[in-house]
C-alpha cells in the first residue's frame, strides 16, 4: 500500500470521533481531537491550538484552520489564535482530505474590555428657558470596548437631553443622567432652570359697551412672551353690573364696572371699563299654549305676554279687546266672557309699540262638544260598501260634564233611522270621548248621518256628522 501524505485542518469544536483508518507504511490514524472545546480570551491575547491524535506515535497530521467570522480572531498556519475584537467565533481544524478524518471545532469567546467608571464635564448648571448646553462624558478605562451611552432626564418638563445636548424647557430642577451601556455605571448633572418673570400685561379691549345679557370675551397678552407663569386672575369691581369668568364678560345690569386681569407671578394688571345698558324691545308674543281662546259666558282666561328679548329694559305692555260687549280684558290680560260672539284680544308694548293678537270666542256648550268620524274599516265593490265606521263624541271643555242620551244612524236617502242606541252612554267627562261603531253590509253608496244627543244643565242638544 502506498504512503499517504497527511494534512491537518483545525477548527474549534466539541470533538471529532469519526475513526477512519488510513495506512502509512502499514500504520493507520484512528482519530484526531482538540484539547480544549471552549476557549476564552481577552482582546490582544493569544492561544496556541493543541491537536491530539491517535496513535500518538505517528507524526503530527497536516491540517489547515478557518474561522466562522472575520474580525474577532486571527489564526496562523501553525494554529496560533490572536484575539482582535470582542465576540464569539467557531475555529475549525480541517485534516488533509486524504486522511479521511472528520474536522474538529472549538468555540473562541473574546471578552470585551468593560468600562469601570464614567464622568461628566459638569455636575451642575443653571439655564434660562430656551437655553441649551452640551454635556461631555469620559469613560474609564479609555480602552473600554463599548463606548455607547444612554442619556435621560428626570423631568422633561424642566429640561430635555439628546446626545448630551441639554435644553431648558420650564422652571424647576431636573437631573440629567448618562449611563454606560456595558455595565450601567452612571454620572449625573443637576440642572436648574430659572423662571422668566412677566413685565407687562395688556387686554384686547380697554372699553366695552354692552346690553344686559350679552357676553364678550376678553383676551390678554403677557410680555415677554417667554414668561414662565402665564396664569392670571380675573375680577370685576362691580358684579351687579358685569361679571367675568376666564375673560368672558357677562353684562348683568345697567351701569359701569371695571374688569381687571392681573398676573400671578408679579401682580402686574390691566383694566377694561364695561358700560352696560338695557336692550330695547324687539317684539312681543302671546305666551299661552293655545291658538285661540274659547269660553262660555262667565268664564275667565288669563293671557300671558312674552316681550322680546327677554332681557329688554322696558317690558311694560297694555291689553285691549276689540269688542268689549262680548268679553272684557283687564290690564294684566285676564279675559272675562260676557256674551256669545267672537272678538280679538291684543297686547301692545310700551317700548316700540309692538303688538300680538289672539282670537276670542264666547259660546255655549255646543262650542265644546262635537262629533266626528274617527275611523273606518270598509271595502267598496262597485259602489257596495261593507265594513265598520267609528263615530266619536268629544268634549273639549276642561271642567264641564255633559250627559249623552242617544246615538242614531240616519239613512239620508229615506230620512229613516236605521240604527239607534240609548243605553250605556252616560257622562261625557271634561276632555273625554265616547266612540261607537256601526257596521255596513253591502250598502250601495251609503249616505248616512251619525247623530248624538246629550243634555247639559237640563237642556238637550244634538250634534252630528256625515259618512264620507
């Protein structure tokens, strides 16, 4: 058997146990391995790989070396590892291919140089709002691998920090901290931001002319614009004339008042003179929930007026009635029904002579009780109607009671009563109704009258409606 020239390739691995038998002068390599499966180095240090082989009486097999990542370590042809930068790599030992041996690997970890201390160029500073200043840090030792840091502010309402640049935001104190990323060592600088005081305050208006009930908004301007505390206090020197809330002035009564605003930090102030007058009348309306007044002789009804605007200065009115033989009206708008008939009541404002009217009708009980068709369910075929019709008697009076005595359905073609009812009708109460239904069975073009009979105060009355 011919001689075989052996090559050794080395990488760092767990171990290589894949015994392959090759013969050199009738001698066979059984295995190769690394003495260390895991190696830890510091930056700049070196380590010589040691390869074990079996049988150990043979000459060292020829190998080459490779790494899984560039830049962390370098490795010489003889297996000398040099640590370059922090990180972790696999180093592989590769035997000559003719040996038919499995490569070996080991892991090499290069430890970073940790920082031990961090300092700032300033430990305290005082700034005005809007000012900036840069903080600089120093890491020890200077060879520390990770030189990255984090910046933070304990109160971003007072001061912010970005890459060491401190910006003053508002009055107060804040602690700026720099923290080394590798081991969280830190350094601090106390930042004091002094407030900017106000020097002057002005109002958007120095005089206001208003009507009672009106509102107007006052605004203020504080100088300089960088003033820290821009809170103010508002007050009216005469709340019977005008009030103020956050600058909103409300006119209360006629007269003059001073509205004042003052700053909280230095108590500088500004004033506005408010003159309030009563508004004139713009109209009038009758403020009852009815479109007309319906009364029986002797009854009364109170009319109410509404002068516009509601805060008008002179709300005086006069009441008159067109025909005082039918009804009378008092100076306060109280109507008294005297005789049956119709008339009109009128209200007139003293300021501006604005007017409003409402119809007045004086009637007997017949003006309050009426009959109507209140519904039907019928079918018409060639003029023949089948179904039911509802007739209703309604009492619109709010206090009087009538007695219903009879209900009739009359055929107008023959003037004959075709249906009648007298029992079970009874009292028709105030604002009440009584309804009855009448059935049709194939009636040709029905022409009907529905007639109700009722009594009131001993007198009989009738009321009717047609089928349509």
